[in-house]
């Protein structure tokens, strides 16, 4: 699973109907940061990986394969670093 997350610079992991997932995607789009969205309903192994890693809430945002956190943490990183991680 980590290879999948490292394959893209920015990754948002979420599920349908998640308001904060939508906010995270909107935030990245607004800041013109390209990202890949992975829907947990399409990647069940990813859901198992996140749960085993104690990341049970969505969204989970990754930059260069490292977990940034949820929407709030992603917003902080973008404000401080301008999306360059």
C-alpha cells in the first residue's frame, strides 16, 4: 500500500459522502496542487492498511508518501509551506 501512496506527490484518501474529504480536495484544487483521489470503497486493502496504522478517519492526506493528516493538518501545511512538501 505504501507504494501506491508514494506513486503520487499528493494523495487524498476518502469515501463518498465525506464532507471533509470534499473540503480537502477543494483546498488542493484552490491552491492549484495536483493530487490523486483514492476512494476507500474502491481500494479495500487501503482501508485495512489505514486502520492498522491507526488512521481510522477520512480524509487522510499524504504528500510524497508521508501522512500529512486530515483536512485541518493539510490546510496548515499549505498555509505554512505553500503546498511544497
